[in-house]
C-alpha cells in the first residue's frame, strides 16, 4: 500500500512515474528504454519531441512555436530525427520558452499512462514530473560522451574533435534545462556499460517500492 494525495491506494491502482534526466550522450535514453522494458511501462524520449520541432523548422514548414503547438509525433520516423543537424536544431528550439510550454502538457499527459511511464530528457524531474516516484540524473564526462557520439557518427566523416566541441556547445545551451532535481539519484556512466547502469537503476527502484 502507498500514499497518494492523502489517500491510501493499492499498488495495482497506482501510476508509477520514473524521471531520467541528464546531458546529451550520457546514456539516459538507452537506460530509460531498458527500465521501461524491464517494468512493462510506457517510454517517452522527450528529446525526440524537440527534434521533431527542430526538423520542422529545418524543413521550413513553420516556426518553432507553431510546430510545437501543432506537433504530430506520428508524422516522423526515428531515422529522420537522428542526424546531428536535427540534434543541434532541437537544442536551439528547446531554449525557447514558448516551445517548452507548448510541449509541457503533452509530456505530463503521457506520464499518466497506466501502469507507469519512464520519461527521459532535460527537465523531467524538475519541471515535467516534479513529483515523480523516482528521479535519476544520468551523467558522464565530456570525453566519454563525445567518444560515444563519435562511434555513432564516425561513418559520416565527422571528427572526434568536432564532436567534442559540439557536446560542449550543447552543454552550454542546455545548462538551464539540465539541472538535477534536489532529490535526484546520480548515476555516472563514464565507466559503466549499459547493462551495469540498468542493473543499478533497477535495483534502486525495486528496493524503493
């Protein structure tokens, strides 16, 4: 039994929300997908929403605010959203307050899906779901994150130095949205495999339920 809004509810009537925050290429997306799969919960990569808005702007279909307000997630496929140009555009539109506000309700509504939801992004535990049951802040050194991104994009001809500078630039732009919640559990993935990271987080969740 757990408490919710002053009422005592059985676990099978409760919606579990897990927030996973952190900077780009820290491994939070892989972790969040793994947690959602393990628990049988819904998963939302909130960064993909900003990538969709960024891609809409790059295509010249609308300005960022209009794109966010009329976003149709089914109109995009994953492959379209993975490029570095789209990632850079997403980082820029995410700094626009009106864009963030337009996507706020979509994310909060998604978090209420039964039996639970795992959301990863920049401000999940502080703005989107400040009352989440579990809050994790996943981070890694700039070097580790740049090397991971480089392995993903090496075939495109980009250099490690370029990727490192891009990671640093995105960190600066995303700083306001990447602050951890006061009660977040920190996970440094610099020296961890994806499996080791998932094991640590699942252990925390299972022990805390």
